[in-house]
C-alpha cells in the first residue's frame, strides 16, 4: 500500500481533523524512529498513519479483541494485501487485542502512540501552542498531573519507552524533536 492509498483510506474512515492530526503525528514519530533504528521508513510511516483509521467509525469501548477498532481495520487491510508486520503492529498497539508486540515496529508504535497525543496536548496549553520551547521537565510535570489529558495512559508511555529500550526522558525528547518540524500538520505552532 502506498502512502497515498493509506491517506485516502484514512480520510475515508476518519472525519475529525483532531484524529487525523493524531495519526499524522504518530506517522511522523514512526518515520523518525525508523531512521534511528535503520528500518523501512515507509512501512513504519504507514503503521503510524493507519493505526487508528477505523477508530471513529468502529469504536471499541468494550475492548473486544476481535470486533471494532483495531480488528475491523486490520481485517480491511489484510483484504488489501497489507503485510502481516504492519497488521500485527496495529493490533499490538491495543493491549486488549492480546497480540504480543514482537517486532521493533510494533513496540515503537505502542511507544509513540500515547506519547504523541500527550505531547500535542502539552503544546496546546502553551501560550504559543507550539512544541518549539516544550521541555522535558514540563512534560514530566504534566505526566504527574492526572487531571491533565486524563485520557492518556501514563503507564503505556512508560512501558512503551521500556519496550523500545530508550530511557523515558530520551524518548520524550526524541519524539518532541521528531514532531517539531512537522507540527503545523498537527495544528500546532499557529499561536
């Protein structure tokens, strides 16, 4: 699947700009980590771009491992001959699917998913609505504030860094640095 095909699919299934922006952010972080780990940047970018494409139309509040998000989307992708590595990574980012994250791609998707959402939330409350001057200490302070961005699973952020073997502070800084140049795609840097 090409990026253009993935983008078309994502736009077909995702109507809200905020969710699209989240997938752009995760795509950007995945591409950066692919470069760092010497992996296929296009494949890793596709995983980031598609990991939540079915979330809006097929939400899964019940956390069924076989129905709704992300299983619906993965079944659709498999029907379009998208490779197992990408499909397994997408399933693995939802812990309730009980799919072990064995590949570096799967571990990295899990590591950047919640963190990207959290970093965007951190930027949006800054006066400049930007990642430009966002510091690790500010992010860590916000992580301790359970009322801030309460939908973000802090345990997943820590576990994700552990799974990819990158210290949490380094993981946060690397992801900030990856997102900064592309932040307008995520609705940031416009304040």
